[in-house]
C-alpha cells in the first residue's frame, strides 16, 4: 500500500518543474520542521533555566561574532558554489565536479581558519565596543564564552560547504535533519550536567553538537560518492567563476548580517535583559522562517540553476511567479494568527521558572512585530535564489549596501517610539524595501527576455 502511494507520488511530481520543486520543498519542510521542533524544545529548557537574565545575555552576545562569521563566510557558499557545481556536473561529468569540490574544500578550510585566527585577536575588543551597555561582569563572561565558541566558525563553516554539494544532488533529507543534533546534544548536557556546569552547558553543547553535525554531513557526502578529501587542483576557470560569485555574495552577506550585529548592539544599550528579550521574541518567527527558507531555498536553487543553464526563461518566469503567489497565500494567514495570539503563545512556551509574567508581556509585544516580516522574508528568499541562479550576485550586494543604513535609521526611529520592540519593526521595514528592489530587478529581466 505504501509502495503504491509512493509510486503515485513519484509519477505526480514528474509531470512538471513546479511539481518537482513543490515535492522537494515539502520533503525539506517536513524534516526541517522536526529539526526546528527539537530546537524549540531546547529553548524551553533554556528559558526555564536562565529566563532573560544577564548570564544568558552574555552567552548570546558572545556567540554574536562567531554566528556573524558563519553567516557571512559560510552562508555564501550555497549561492556561489551550487550553480557552477551543477553546470560542471551536468556538462562535464561527475569527475570534473568532484575535482572542483575538492579544491573548494581546501580553500574553505584555509579561509575559515584564517578568519577564526583574526577573530581570536580582535574579537574581545569588538565585543567590548559593541557591548557598551553591559556591566563589567557580564562583559567579562561574554569574553570567556567567545573563545569557547570560536571553533564553531571552522566546524560549521565546513559543514555548510558539504551541505551545498549534498543538496546539489537533491538529497535534501540529511541536510534538513542533521541540524537537530546540536539542540539535542545541548538539552542532554543541560539536563545531565546543568546544575554543575550552569550556563557553560550551552557552550559545550554548541561546540560538541556542531562537531557531530559535521561528521554526519561528511558521511552523507561520502555515501553519495563525493570526495571528502581536500585537494587543491589549481586556479581553474571554474574556481575563478565561483570566486567571482562568492565575492559579491560575501560582501552582501557581511552587510546583511551586520544588521544582526546592529540590532543586538543597540539592544545592549537598552535595559538589562533586552538582548535576551529580542532573542526570545524572534524564536517562533525564526523557527517558521528557518523551515520555510530551508525548504524554499534548498528546493528552488537547483531547479533555477538548471532552467538558467538551459535558458528556459519562460519556465523560469512561470515557476517564480507561481511560488511568489503560493508564498503570499500561505504566509499571510500565519502572520495574522501569530500577531493576534502573540501573548498567549509566549506565555505557553516560556512563562515558567525564571521567565516571569512581566517578561511575557515585553517578549510578546516584540514577537508581534517580528512576525510581520514573514511574507516579505520568504519572497526575499525566492528572489535571492533566482538572482543567484542567474549569476547576478552583484545585484544582491547593491541591495545589501542600501539595506544596512536603512536598518540603522529604522532602529533608531522605532526604538525612540516603542523601545526594544522597535528593533522588530525596523527588521520588517528593511525586508519590505529589499523585496521591492529584488522584484523590480527581476521583472525588468523577465521583460527583456
């Protein structure tokens, strides 16, 4: 019976490109949702143990720079590498693609190790500058955590590259499921050793979990007959193409990720606990965006890359517009529901232990403004994937250059009006502007084809 249903599903999805994309999205969404639910469970345990206290502020603030480096350096791998990798694999064969990937792994390791070394030298000074609103004890604790968490830059960064090559083969399940390892490990460590290790349990869980995730990704790549051994094969044309696309993506990711730094540092200038408030307020939204963005971005980029390579502009336009409408249809009712029921949701999820009723009111208010970004963020993910597949990453760089100062201005304006919740409003405004710019570019491109 199950086999029969699977055969029917396989036949259904082969009818059109849109159905294949939808099938991939659905698989990734289901697996990613399970992984995110595990992460949500971890947040419940953390909230019960630490509330919105200064120790959690210190940990979250310490991970700010490592997370920034991962998002900037490794987060750009997917869009820069996948279109070229798929083109080489489809046109020149798997051996040529494996040769390219081996060189990219070597470059990746060197890049991440150098970045981690530079951060080790300047990181604490940067944290001191960004964390002016913290007291001396909280700032000192964040410095300690920073060095504990620094290895994650290299470990997670390499994992991102392996995720890219696995997704290029449309083997989405492993990449979607593996991120559940770190929160699982963290919860186990917190429950078993939390009384003894306290807040340090979070740092240990993060580093250990990231290490296990990397090993699992390497095993998954090996099962797909992808060479996991780094080997430099020279500065080939393909490497130059990847670098030419990676550079603007890197700069754009730097600017867009800087908005997170700006948000956190401006929150640190407000009342004690504001960084933790911002963190909790974004949890539900981030979980939905994480599932949606992973499903949408993972499934569409390989298909967009193939359509661009075959110059099927009509199919590309149809797929893009179809999924734009689908995003709006799905996200609008979710946004309304989360906005209306923000306080009951926060109360149900977090109000226990050290997390008080007063915390609930402020976090719920901030969350209500965060959820307004949902439709625009998802439309932005779709636009980013298409622009990357078209090998036009310089456009994304220009949008990022405009978005960063907009974020600072919006933050300042709305913080004056409604405090820390204003940062959430500013975030939504930035995504609205970014999506308008992306869609204007894409519609001009479609018109000229």
